[in-house]
């Protein structure tokens, strides 16, 4: 959030519709740079920086989208069944974009 004026403006950051990530937010360059460590999907959103001095203020909104490779919510587990028994396989995954899940038996789609 680089804004130049005299007198030097005070920079303020907010996350629209929420709070800045607690304990993971740091400021650099006299608050011109907002740094978020250990980013998660919940950090997606609109961040607004406002520069203000005695003569007025300006702001800019930055849209942040966090992408994530697929990851397991519930990974499938091996089953050992006897003939005639029923078994349930559970596969839950997430990511951004949302992954598609497909099932194969011995390499053949089912």
C-alpha cells in the first residue's frame, strides 16, 4: 500500500468482513506492507489499506485468493473383509478449486 503525500500518511489495514489473521500478521515498510505467514484458505478475502493525513484519505482494496492443492479430510483406509460381508470406503478431500473424486477398482473406473 504505497501512498505518497505531505504530511506523511498513516497507513491502516483491515480485512473486509472479518479480522486480520491473529498472531500471523506483520507490517513492514512503515505499515505499507502487510505480511501474513502460514496462509490458509480462510485468509482469502478483500483487504483494504487506507492512507490518511490531516488533508484527507484514500484507500485501495486488494482481493486475495488462496489456492490449495487437494488434501485429505478423511483418507481412505484399507479393509479386510470376508465373503458376504459389507464394507464402506470413505474418501473425503478438499482443496481450491474443489477436487473431483473418482473411484477405481484394480485401475478400472467404477
